């Protein structure tokens, strides 16, 4: 079994006074993640940098006191990580798979997070939680598929803040039709975590002006 990545020095900077909860979550995910099918067998040596901190650097974009939906929460990336880093906001973790929902419930309880709600549902069936102030997602689908799922959950003037990879600009171009249909504005790709993580986290950010 591969060893868990040594905690980077930047972790304490990113999590601040919430670092101990960040450590506990990372240890729990390392212990249970592969068995539960939450992470792959090769992820332990990069669990901190590629997954936990990659998610945590999104925390400054969360609005104070916001209700934030996380589509396809899975292992809690970024939903549980953000709930740790931003105790002032409330996070609705939207996940269709029962086993993953059980993990999210159990881990939120273990960490004492009272700012988490777990909803077993597909995004297109999650209207009961709308309207949300912000919606995020990580490693779910291309923007042209994700925007029609996420935008209807967001209040007018709310935001999509979606973690993306190196080809995010290509995804933006491919999603022009969906961007127009759902009236997204103030579109930008933000790079977060430079100097704190080996590769900056890319975030597609857009305001939802009105539902279609």
C-alpha cells in the first residue's frame, strides 16, 4: 500500500485555524477512501496536493454566509473540504450514490460539521434546495453538460464556481450555447493557489443573471 503524502507546509496557511479538521478529513479519506471507491489506489501519494488543497483554495470565493451546493460531492471534494474551511457558510452536498452519501453523512458527523446537509439526488432532481447562492462541482462533467444542471439551482445574481482542468478555455468555447441560454455573465477563469499548491487550481466563475 502506498503511503499518504506528507502534509505540505502550505496546508496550515490554507486552512488556518481549521487545519486540524483538515488533517482529520485527509486521514479519514486515506483510511477509507479506496475501500469505499471514493479515490483510486494511486491517489495517496498526492492526496493533499491534488485533492484536498486543490479543493480548499476555493474557500476565498465562497460568499459570507452563503448557501452553497456541491454537485456530485463523492468523497467530499470540494464540499466537505470547503465546509471545514468556511464554517460561516452552509454546504448542500448533492450526491446520487447511496454509499457515497453514507460516507458524507458519517464524515460530517465525525468532524462535527454542523454546516453540512447531504442530499441524495441527481443534480437535475435537486430543486428542493434551490435557490442557492453558489454552486460548485469538481470532476463532474464538461461545462456544456454541467451548466444546464447547475444554473437552475442558483438564485438570480448567484454564482457558479466550478473547479476545472487545464483545458477549461476549450470547455468555455464549447459551452457558448449553454452560457447564452442560462444567461451567464461576468465569466472568468480564475487561477487559485499559486505558490501554495504545485499546480494552480483553475475555476470557471460566472454569475447567473436569470433562469431560462
